[in-house]
């Protein structure tokens, strides 16, 4: 069975349900988990932001990104520990979360991914896309999709 499962989350209600199910799955399988989230990349400020003194420096963006990731991952880490599941956590700055998920899976040596699907359809699916579909399309690691 699986020994190390990557569980990505964006902190949404749907993702949190999948996190809980993934932790339970890992507990039953005796697997370790790595909880993961992706946060937006740094965007160079516009001249208007510079002139209005609202520009965020790269260092400030990195600090804010780390804090956001910690907020998203705090409860899942607590849940894993409460369930007695060995747990690590990680995050990456990426505007393409599916790529960051696949890279995190490789970096941590995970042999499975357990993630949520928001099950968007129609225009919502076209507008927002699906990180889950992208992971399924581009990853060669077994992926469990929780809905």
C-alpha cells in the first residue's frame, strides 16, 4: 500500500473535507503524510503602486506567503497529529498550483496524492479551471480524488 501521501489543500471547505479523509486514509494505511499548499507568486508592482506607496517588496511578499501557508496548514497539521499520523508540511509560491503539487510530490518522495475536487462545471470550470484535472493529466503518481 502507500507509504507517503501528499495532501494538497487551499484551505477551502471542500479541500478541508478531503484533508480529513486523506488523514483517515493515511492512518488506516499506516502512511506518512505531507500537507501542502501553494500561494501566489510575487508580481512586480506597477508604477501606480510605487507612487502610492502600496507596493509590496519581495521580502514582504515572502513573509506574507509563509504566514498564509502556515494559516492554511495549521489545522490540517493538528488533525494529522491528533490522528497519530506522521506529518510534514510544505508550501510553494506558484501561479500554477498543479505544477507545484506535482513538484512537491516528487521532492518529498510521495507515492500517492490525495486531493479534493471542487466539481466545477460549465462556465465555472472554464473560468477557474481545475487543478485536480491538471494533476491527473500531468502526474504519473496515483491520485485519489475526494468529492
